[in-house]
C-alpha cells in the first residue's frame, strides 16, 4: 500500500487579517505607514496629486472618513458623487499603490459640524426618526444604543457598505480597504457597549471578513476601558512623544483584557500639530518637525515598542472645511469652553492646504526609508499651480433687508418669498434648517419700552452668536464669541427722553456649528431655543427668515433674474448687514488655486462664483486668507460676494494671493529660485517659531525654495538652505535647528557637522 504522508495546511485567509500579533495582507505580514488624507475636504481635482505625494513620502496607506452629514443631508437621501465620491477616491488610492483605512463613523472626528452626524438627528418629533413599533420619544440620543439612532445609522451604513462591496473595494475582494474604524475616541464620551457591539456587528456584516475593525482612543486605562469590546482591535492616538513605549504598553494591557493572542500595535492618529480656533494667536499650529519625525521613528522601532507597530499621521495633507462644515468644541462646562474652529484644518501636516510640502515631509521620508518604505523613483510630483490675482474692489452693496425677498424665494423652506410666521421663536431644527443664519423679526409693543427706563432684551437659550438690531440699526452683539457670552443673552435698550422708542426688533443669529467634540450634545439646537422677552414680557408675533445662503448665486449673483438685482447700489462701507460684490478677470490658461485675503473685513461669509467658500472673522483672527481651489474658478469674469455683518473694510477691497496670511497679518514671501549651483527640491513653507532679529521677528511661514548643495567649507556636508526675499537660513544635518547666516546670499557657508 502506498504510504501517504500527512500534511497540515494552514489556510491563508484573504484580505487583511490579524495573525501572531501582526497585520497580514493575503497572508503576508504588513505594517501600515499611513497618513490621513480626507477626500471630502480636498477638491477632487487634487486627489491624484495628494495620493502621489503620499506615495512619494513613503506611505503605503491613506486614512479617510465618510461624512454622514454630507452624504445624507436629509433623511433617506444618499450622495456619493463629486467631493463625496468615496469609490473614485478609493480606486485612485489603489491605482497609486496605497491601501485605505476607512472611518465610516457614525461620529468621525472633532472637526466637522456635529462630529459628522447629520443635523436633522437633532430634530424633535421628526417622523423619519421614529422606530416602527417603538414608543415615540421627543429626542433621540446620538452615540448610544437608542433604537432611533441605531435605525438611522443602519440605513446609512447599509447603503455605504453595499456601495463599497459592489465596487470590490474591500481587501478580500482585491480592493484597497483594509481597516474600518467604529466611532472615534468613544472612550472620551461614554461606555455604551451595546452601541459599540451593534456597530461592530454591522461593520462586519456589511464589509465582509477581509477588513480589520478597529477603534482608537487616547492611551489611558479609563478611556480605553470605555471602548474595549471583543472583536474590535484597539488602537491609540497621541501627539509626538519622546518615548511612545509608554502609550503602547497601556494599549497592550487593554488589548490583553479581551484577547488571548497578541495584537498589532497601532497609533491611528499621531499629531504633527493641532487645531486652530478663532481668537487664537497662531495660525497654523505646527509642532517641531524634528520632534515629530523622531517620535515616529521610535514608534516604528518594534524592539523599543514591544511589538509590530503601525501608524497613521493626522494629518498627512492639510484640508478645508468649506462653507458651514466646521464645528465647535466644548471641552468643559462654562462659556469659556466654547471654541469655534477656523476653516483651514491644518494640524501641522507635512503637505499644506495647496499641496506644497513642508520640511516635515523630507524628515518623514528619511524615517520611512529607514524602516523599509520603498520611495518611488519618480520623485515628488510638483504642487498644483497657485496664483495671486491681486486686489478686487467690491463695487456694489445690498442691505440684507433688501435682499430678503429674493433669498427667501430661492430657499426651499420659504418658496413664496415670505418669512415663516410664528407666535414664538423657533430653533433652526424646528423650521427644518440645518446650517447658516436665521433672522428673527418682531414688533416691539409700546408698553414694553418707555422714556427714561432702560429695558432689557433677554434671549433665553441663545446658543450661538446674535446681532440685535433696533429699527434696522445694530444695537449689540451677544452670545458666543462676544463680550456677552452666556446662553441667556441680555441686551439693554436705553430709551432717551424725548426720543421715539424703537418699534422693531431684529435678531440675526449665526449658527457657528454644532458641538463636534468634548461634551457631545444630543440636542445640538441652533438659533434661539426658548424665548425672547422685553421688560419680562415674552415677545410674540415673530417673522422667521431662514438664511442657509446656499442660493447666493441664484438669488443675488450676476445672472440672477430676481427683481432684487435692481437694488444693488454703489458699494457703501457703512452698510451692515449687507452683501458686497466684486468681479475679477482671469486670463485663459491662468486658472489656478488661490487664497482669498479678507483682512480688514470684520465678520461674515465669503462666496466665490456662488460657492460657499468660508466663514471669516477678521475682528479676532488668526485666519485671514482662505483657500480657493482652481476648480471653483474659470477663465474670464469671476465673482466674489461677501456677506458682512461686523463692518466692511473701508477700502472695500479683497485680495487674491498665492499664499496664506499668517498671524499678525504678515504675508509669506514669494518663492525665490535657488542660486546658481544649488538644486531646487521644491518650494515649501519654513515654519519660523523663533526668528532672528535680523528677519524682523515676524512669526510667519515663509514661502521659500528648499535648496541643497555640497558645503563650501566642510567636505561632504550636505546642507539644506532656505532662501527668502531678505534673509537666508541654513539647515544642516537633515533640516535640524537653523542658524541665521546673513542677508547676503552670496558666499553662504555651512555650520560644521560631525560626519
């Protein structure tokens, strides 16, 4: 009889798996060198460039998020095209040789409005939020196992996951998606394990067996305990640190509580910078690049960290919360805890908002090469062109009161062009409005004001920023971000004897964004949530005008057909609140990315060719320039409209520049080419936290040329020199601390470096 030897075969599971404490891709041990590249915050025309730049740095994966708030703007709607085309983005990543780490939410991060949740989850008694057979509740609770919330999560993710699987985008089907995160830093919010288990099971059923499901939290035992469940790989997030072994030890201890086998170690967010808020003193906030690179070097040291380690840089490429998409943070109780985010979401990324690399890019490229990354031979792709188009004069202006009929007539909530009549004030959610501003108008009863008395307008539950107008004149600003910063704003009305008492009250409330992190608010109401009173008497008979301003081009633009077009007049800087309009021409072949500089304008919203570009707040800073992608411009005449509520720039001008304007209004210098004999690596930003006196002491990010050459005084010393218009800095030994050389660009020599 023929003897048949017995062999034991270990099946190799397709897709991305966990085995022996490591990740495997189709059976091959794999480490992730990832960077967060958020497709919905970057114009689609630039996706391929950013992906190629990620590959050039040595990354093998990108991390992106699916914003529920944008993909389902109303219950049952599902949008996955344009800037939300996750299928196209994933296929482009795959073609570039990059894997994808996906964050489907439902809460995605601390940047977008409501953390990426749809605004309509805050509506009371919305029939779309009711669960069949369940007892109705007045308010669902987000980020919990509330059946009403889970039902809406399931409706959205069923569509999303089917889209991904149908297009073969998960790793077991040969696609690039290898990981999918549930929630984000949930341990900072709660410990509803039933909720997390529901997400885990939904993710697994929808995405198949070839995707690792994971969570991420700061590395403390309490926070990790809030999100620890079987079947979900725990990862951590933190800023740069001199010794990441400590955070990973905390992670391993937590993983061991639900796993008998060792698990991969991953920092899903390591921060090269941090958030910028309105009112901050620095823009952007960039951590020391050498310290960040050193931290990632240690993260990837498997012996030092005690296991197979991976990371994702948050962020790889800076991006933009266009229009109303940014949120606010409330990190503790009290009015001072409220922080509103600026539109540029930067985080000190190695690639800036317009696609230009910073010094951190080269430092990380060397670190990743050291740890086995393959750097493509093609090198770094050049950044998309970025141009300045100069000053634009706002030649026309239009008061809000005159624009109202047209704005209302082109808004879905008020198609007849008249405000909503209501006995009491109502929130945005109550009238069906998600974003923008809302105008409350009511008559003042004569008995409520009298000569010689000082009455007070009280806005109870005013959770945003309100501008109070009496007879169409600005009386006071109160609410968040003002000197009167409470939930119940009080605005005194002095009545001078012998003068007529005011007859009309208008309150213009700006939705600054729902809470996106910290103490998440299930009831994210915007507008005035309770009542308005004068002399302790509730004001009645309101006219409510929703102003989402998603129709500016239709209602007020050059091609608008509304009768309001005849009301535009010669620009008058004294008008407020008002729209200001200007036009500029771009030559054929000269369309490029640009930055809109609105310094000198105090508070408002900017629109370019009808696109809602950004919220601006020049009265507090620190952001004064706003990135505008080339895809929103065209050859020929272009239009810019500002809706200004704080006070126009007396010059009535804005400027389109090629660079950001940083803290203090000091412009970045124009790029200068390298001198003869030096190689230009790429124009880029040099972050200058402690500039020498000879440079004027300005703390700015200079647009520069990154040049290299052999040093003239030390053989074999490779130097990187930073040239600007007036002074020269020189880096030696991989872009470490610079030494100021001189204003004379000729004869520059290197500091000696030990070889």
